[in-house]
C-alpha cells in the first residue's frame, strides 16, 4: 500500500470525495437494524452474560456492537440468543499477525464491522496525525480484503482545532474512504458544539454506523474533551439531541446500522436501554 506524503496530507485530493458518495447502502431505522453497544452494560455483563444478553433481546433490540476485551467471555452466551453480532470495538491500533488473526476470528464469528473507538488525533501534531492516518489506512485495507468494513469512532476531542480545520476532518481527508469509514457518535458531536445533522450530511456516504446517544438538557457546555459529568448522559429521547432530525436524513446519508449507547446511567443500564428503545420504536420506518 502506498503511503501518504506530507503534500497529500495537507492538500488531500478532492477526487476521493465523489468515490465516497458513490452507491452506498441506505437503511432507515427499523426494528431490525437497531442494536446496543455493549459498553453500556460493561459493569454488569461479565457477572452473568446470558442474563444480560437475554434482557437486551427481550427489550426488542436485534443487533450488537461488542467490545473486543470480553468478546470470548460473552460469546457462548451470545450464541444462545437471536442477537446479531454486527460490529466490534477494538482496543486501538493493531497491525501485523495479531491484527490478521483478529480479523480472521471476527470474520468467522460473523462480524461485518471493526472499529477503532478512540485515538488522540491531536497528539504529535500534523506529522503524528499523518502517521495515524497511515496506520488507519493499513488497518482498513486489511479489513476490506476480508470483506469487512473498517471505521473510526469519534469523541469530542476529535473536533479540536488543527491545521485550519479540526483533527477529525484532517484525518478523514488523509485516509482513503474505501478503507476508513466513520462511526458517528452524535453525543460527542453535540458536546463539541456541532450539529450532528450537519456533520452527518457533511460525511454522507462515509458513515455506515451511528451511535444514538442523548445529552441531558441540563448539560449545555461546549468542550473538546470527554471529561463530562455522569449526568450529562441521558436515555435516547429524553435529552437535547434532535433524533427526529438525525433519523430523517440518516438513511439518505448512508447509515445502515444504529447502536444505542449510554456511557453512564443513574440506575440500571437495562432500564436505560428499555427507555431508549421505547422512544426509538416511535421513530421506526
């Protein structure tokens, strides 16, 4: 794979953009493509995976986004449900034989997406970001070769000002859209003071996955880090994020799968997931 030169990095060819907007899937939110990011239940699932996964299934969710750290532990219980393992969050950047083995295992398990959930795109400046883009391209190329889709998941810090733009924008311009897609977390977009609808439209054709995560109405601060209070998170439909607007343009923007995630809950995470589902089923197409 050819590496990105500094000139390519700072003045990325716009020719890649039309390619990203070519024939992409269009899937409105339905009962069939609504899932859960299991980070929501991270503090309880390892105690009794079968119980927690069946509770998620009983609510009505059909799909899962797993985390790689406990995947082997919960896998036997997951296979005893009808939940579809669609996506998985890796621990971070991977390469070499370890990454090849990871992809082989995930492909055999039926996963369609692999996601890098968090990186510090700002650390190391422009040269560091170029190196990160190279690493993401390499990971994405290997995933595509396996018939999978590779994504990067955003946080608020990814929108930090950098190089006359922001770090996420520079990273996406410096990576090949055939290899690197975006899982858009609308909560962190909102925390960074941006409109999730506009960001989704901006990257139309490059966002196959969305995290449906609400922001409490009481939290109005704009910031470019993840140091938010626990009560900044809310069940979907109870906060300030405009989900009807997001969902009205999601399919046209190329979104195919939707995952509810709530990083912190005031009580039971299962109750929070149930509340989010009850709201979202009013938005089903």
